[in-house]
């Protein structure tokens, strides 16, 4: 079959790499893609939210399946566009409807969903300009630290953990009255702070059935020791030593089953990946958030561990036949380390020449491109997160060491990466 993959990051390069391993994949197109995805298919210079152009590309290239990588096109209704579009209805779309994507697009929607279906999560209340004074009073009475979340999509920057009521009041005012996060912050969810170990759990669902994918942990802070500003992700590891069978069963029974059942009960069209951000405290799981797609950089460790044919999995998803699928997982440990541009997550340069890629790709590691572009025979930086180097190992420490060794071959001006990915797991 012919497949169109939407997106341009490390997640999409990893998915392209995995999709092309399948004998079921004929022609693969990626929109807009990056220098790495071009090795596995044809990049199309179309933005992820240009639905009309994407539809035309599907018709021109006889696309059978559309796989949506990032959240923005999902929240803006790409599924609905294709399901209602002339000449597009036959295309199998992997991703939820616009309404179902509100699980990621609106923190308040997700919280209400969890409350309705009795899924464990932090206590919360939501506020807008209309009940601003109530919000101030709620903050003043709240235990510390207190978490403020912009309701809508804010490029991963809309969550604030405030250590004092003064700080929380100031940030609340900036969000509601000064549009700190634009329209995304016009509604603010205020919730209790959860303690414990954070992890990422992945489910593939056809709307009624589901399969479990390998779990992971990502590292969002730019600085070693988990300090500094939040980023899109500086690295990830899988599997997690603390995630034993007992904890897995708790997650499945208390969270996965009621989530999938809730989608069905609420009549939501959902055929695709569900990312469940979890906090584990004393062996008890709580949901931090939902994402309606695979995470990045977690995809770079989850997909290498998945032994199944990904196209076959997605065909079963589209046909609502995941109940016939058995997931096979590589027991080895996998670690990815993300190389970022100097200054990231603040201001950074683009267009810097990347040296040493051929040497890095000659190792046993896999080099996934995130923010790159090709210019003639050169590969240049084209984003904050530039490359993700993924390696296998007998344990997390060995996998991390292998990725660090490969990264020693790579250089671009201002290159930065964390050396302590997986530090909790000696």
C-alpha cells in the first residue's frame, strides 16, 4: 500500500524507518519530512495543517493510508477533513477525530473525561476571565507546589509548577489577562502537584480493542541532573526497571481499560496511538496527561523495541481488528540521546553544517533526524532538536554509553546534549 506520513521530526523519521521495514509498504511519502526521512521515502513540501494540499497529494499518489505524527493537525481536524472529503473517504486515517483529539487539545476536556470515567488523576479546577477572582482565591488556599496548565496547545510550554502563592498568582494573571500563552491560556487548569516517578505509556487502539506498546521515560529538562528549562525532550530510555508486572496490571485495569471504554462510550472516533503520561508514587499510577499521538523522543526507543510489522498493526487498527494481534517486544534496553542546537530551548541558529554523520551511521547506533534539511550534498541543522541517537544495550547504562560514543562522531557548531540520560537506573 501507499502511505503518507505527516510530520517532520525525530518521531516521523523513526516511523518512516519502521514503516519501510514492512513488505506491505510500497511507496512512502512524508509531509514535510526532513533530511532523514528522505532516505525512506519521498518528502513533500506541504505543511502539516495544509489539509487541501495534503488531500491533493493523496489523490495524486494513490495514498491508501494517512498516518498523523504531530498533535496540531489532529486537533485542527485532519481526520474529519479526510473522512468527509470528496475522493478521500477511502483512505485509512491513523489518528483521532477533532473531538477525540481534545483529550490533548484541552486540559479541561481531558480532566472531565478522566473524572467521568473514574480514571485516577490529580484534583483540579478550571478558571477563565469570568471567574478570575475565584481562581485567585483557589490559588491562595491551595497547598504548594501548585500546578497551572494552559488549557490549549502551547508547544509544550503551557505547564507551570509554582513554589509559592505569589508566583502562582502572578503567572495566573499573566495567562488570563496578558495572554502569556495566547488563546491556549484563556482557560487555566489549576491542579495539585503529583510526586513520584514520571513515565510514558503507549497504547494503540482501534476504538474498541487495544494493544500495549513498550513503555518509556523521557527527559525534558535541558540541563544534566534534570535542571534548567523544559524542552521537547533531551532523551529517552526503555524498558523501565521499576515497571514490573504488578504495576503494569494496575495501569491496564485502572487506566487503559477505562480510557478505551470511555472513548467508545462517549462515541469518539479514535483509531490510533494514545500516549498516557503517568506519575508513579509508591507503586500507584496517576494520569498526568493524554497525548493523541506518539511522543518524541519516546518513539525513538519504543519503535526499535517493537518486533511487529508496523503496517500490519496499523491495518488492523483501521479495520478494528486489534483483538487479533499479539505484540512482540525486544527484551533489550534502548536509549536515545538528543543533540540540540546551542541556545535551545531559547534562541538558536539554523543552517549549521553537521559533520560526521557518515561515521555515526556506520556504528551499531541508529541516527534519527529531528531538525535537519538537505542542501545539495550537505546536511544542515533546521531546528532546536537536531538529531536523536538510539542504541541497544544489555541494560540502560550500556545503551546510553553506546549512544554517547556514537555522538562523539557528530559535530555542529554549538552542539549540546545531556550525558546523564537514564541516570536513575545504574
